[in-house]
């Protein structure tokens, strides 16, 4: 016996109904949240600030204060120049902010290390010991802290011979330098205060030259020495300078 007649339109309707039912049973597709969806405006501003400081630090380390414009920094970050003025009044304000961001960290680390060393030595420090604490604590940041800290090192080297740099060094680094001088004078009771300061002057000159990573020693040595080899500098600088202090006794 022939089956029950079913119009084509009814079959089509039934098929569509089944399709709709299947579609309605599908779970809604979860859209991925945008990167900034759950971040506050304050967090977004902080991230932009860090990007600006990183870019400015790199550019200042290569070209100095007068070789960089706010527009250069904006292009490096990928933002409009007008945004730079939202964060910083002018280029000098940006320049100071770049310096201050890491200056407090390195100064605080060295001060704590010097205090601990002085206490540990119970009034009998050595020149080499004091210089190792002062210099090695700083070099550890440049060795272990990544490219940002290495850029900051070169940035400080750029600053060392400028009036703007002298003001910032006075403000942020004088307390820790004077603490070093105090310990060195304990280690060198027979040397005049004047000569201890001259000795520090030579130490900081060598330090700044090393932080610059100019590449000159690479060329002079035919590649035997590398100016960006902070581990090699750390292993030699304090002892070399300590020997220089000893010559001041004569």
C-alpha cells in the first residue's frame, strides 16, 4: 500500500523547523574580551606612561637631551605628539622623569648595601670592600635588569657632562656618594679628605665611561674586549680603583 501523501511544502517546512531547533540548541559563541576591556583608565594611563619613559630613555641614551624632541618620542611610542603634553609639560620635565624613575632604585640599593657593609666591618672597612659594594651593587642592576637598565646606564653617562645632569646627580646621588666617602675615610685614615674626594672623582669618571658602552675598547682591542660586557667591568673596576687609592698614601 502506498504511503501517505505529504506535500513538498510540508516536507520543506519540517526540515526548516528541525534546522531552527538545532540552531537554537547551539551554545552562544563567546567573544574574546579585548585587551583593555577589564583595565581601568588609570592602568591604561600608567602603561602609556611607562611606554613613553622607555622610549625616551632609549632615545636620550643615544642622542642626549638636545638631540631628542617630544615628537621623536611620540613617533617611537606610536602616539600623537599632543598626547605627550598631556603627560609632560615639556621635554625637560620628561627628561627629569626618565632619570628619576630608576635613580631612586639604584641609590636606595647602594645606600642599604653600604650601611650593611659598614656595620658588618665594625669600623674596619677596606677600600676594595667599600668600592665593590658601591660599584657591584650598581652593575648588578645593569647586568640582571635587562635592556631598560642598560639604556639607563648609557643615559646617565650622557648626563654626566651636562649642567642638567649635574643638578640631577646632586639631588639623587649625593647622599649615597657621601656615605661611600665616609666609609673610604675610615679605610684610609692616613689620607687627606681632599685626596679621598679626588679618588672618588677618578672612580666615577671610569664608571661613567664604562656605562656609555661607546664601543671604543671593542675597536682598540680588535674585539678582545667588549664595551657592553658589564660582567668584565664589574670583575675589574673596584680592585683597579682600590689600588689607585693606595698610591695616595705616599
